[in-house]
C-alpha cells in the first residue's frame, strides 16, 4: 500500500475514532448511488471495518435509462462482492409536485426516509459519502445565503443516526482510492449542469478560490472544526438557560431577557422546536428576542407556533385548540396541550405548614363537599360564564380574559374544571363562588397542573 493510500485510510479512521461514528458490532446502512464517493465508502466499510454493511440505492426515476444503468452497476458490483443491497424505485418528479417541493429537496427527503426505514435498530447507523470537497461547497453556498455560525459549520460528522466518515478526504483522494482498488463507478452527467447552484460553486467558485489559496479545503476543514466547537458551547449554554427559565406555564421573561443575544436566540430556537414548530428562520428569532427584551408583543412562527409575552412570562402555544373535554379520574390526566393535570383530596392540616397555604387555598383548591357529580377538565366554549369567588358577580369568560389582559392565543389553553353544570375552577382565576373553600372546611380537592418533564415534583400551578 502506497503512502497516499495510507494517509487516506488514516484520515477516514481518524474521523470514525474521534466522533465514535459506529457502535461496536453495529450495522451500517450505506447510501450507494454508484458514484465514486459512495463506491469508495461502501468498499471501505466492507473491507476495512468489522461492521455489518447493507447497501441502499435509490432510483429517482429522473434520468431514464441512465438511472437504470447506474442501478445495474450497483447491483452487479454488490453481487460480485457479496454485499446485501436494497433498492427503492421512486417517482421523485411526481412526489415533488404533490408535496410542492423542488426536485433536489424531494429527492433528498425520499433517500433519507428510505435509509431511516432500513435503519430500524437502535445501533444501526446511516453512512453517507459526503467529502471535504462537499463540505467546502456547502460552506460557500451557506455563505452566499447569509448563514450564521451554525450554517458556517457546514456538514456535521454526526447527526442522529447519520454519520459521514469521509468528511476529511477530498474528492481527488476518493478518486485515487477508486483507482487503487480498481472500483467501477458512474458519473452523473447532471453534475456538469451549471443550472444548479452547487455545480457553479464546484466548477467555478471553488477552483477560483483554490487559485488564491491551494490549501483552501484544509483551511475550510479547520474553520468548520473551530466553529463547530464554538457552536456546541453556545448550544449547551442555551439549553441550560431554557431549563432555568422554564416555569409551569411558560418561560420567565426576565430570565431570558438577561441572556446575551447569542444565547437568547439559540434558547428561543430550542423553545420553538420543543413546542413542535418547524425550523425557525433568523428573522423570527430576532423578532422573538426583541419581544422578550421589551417585555411585550406576540408573533407567529413556522409550524403554527404562537409566542406572546404577558407580564413576566413568555408563553408558547400551537395553533388554536378545538374544544375538548376529558373526564377527571383518580389518575393523572394528560391535556391536549401536553401538560398534565390531577385532582387530589387533601386535609386542611396538610397545607397549614406550607408557605403557600393561603395562595393554594384561594387559587388551586375547591370545596370537597360541593362535589356531587362527575368532574371534567375542559377548555372554553362560546358563551361560557364564570362567577369567581368573593367577587359577587358572574361574567363571560371573554370579559374576564379581556380584563385580565390574557393574550388571545392563550385563551384556548386556560384549564377549566366543571361538574357538568357549571365551571367550578378556572386556571389563573381560582374557584367559583359555589366551589370556594370555607374557613371551617377540613378537606378539599387540590388541583395541580405541570409540564411532563416536571412530573417528579408535580409543581403546583399557583398562578401568583
């Protein structure tokens, strides 16, 4: 084996060891298109590791007979080398129309969905043949789109089950690997089509920059490694900030507002993703950060997520909830917004030694003796009215919400407790006049509401 090949193998094995790409005795699904990169990767995994390898090829149905010829090359080579192969035929053009996606984006989604389907075991990994040359092209493309720090980190070596062992070898080194081991490979003719932005970067921009600095690829590799290290630290700080700011009903605005902007925008991104939203754009994060700083406002983010600042709380909600009702059982009830709620019979003496006794008594307890029928948790309905304890007047929920300045997006998530006849308790407003706990009561029902991750301590929603 010559010195060049020893260097290439060393670079690949270095990435595998540094990032722990493969569990011991694991299985790897390798994306095998038939190009030089994927043929070299598959050969390496089969002949230079002890991994169980399954090759996966996708015929996108876009290039007619050329795509069929690529598939045939892959099938023949896998058969000759005893490599198990799975092939997917997909009409990407049709799927792109149906899903309103570009061909390239749709093709990528189809491929990765296929790979994920095959990688059905916990220790399975999906290996793709992205090279250092691909990394350079990706970083340059991100740069033209105004990417931030994470975008300039380029392609990560690991993302979930997806691993990329070739990120430190160039396309030229891959072709040298194929020559050394006499590997057949196909060339996609669309790679020369300058109608694609990536091809223009590959064919025109990268060579021009390499003329300025022949070590461009090595320098980009060093830059992405340094930026990835910095980004990882910022993300860790953002995660800690999110946990510190979490409250039973949202997030502490003052806790978030005290963060440096670099941490705040990353914390807000985590909050949005945790709520089930799509990947937010930079403009949404900047607007959300400004809203947190000034202490007021609301906005809509991708994925139907709504943000609103009210008082000292940043509220996060999905699109409006339809009317719902759930019977209260002796067990915990999971609410449609993801929170947990429960009722527990307690004795007055159980609360007397707690600092929040009076607050709990007023806000979160109802008189046990008033319960004569089955109870239900639900959200608001058109025409709902409520008679808060000690106010001497019954008002519509709409009027109560307006008076309390409750953001409209939060109103469907205000938890109500009813007995089939009237509302006995309302989150943030306390018990009704009929259900309030008299001073001489000895037992009562305590209502607790908490987020799933807080189930260990079952925080009381005291709404103070």
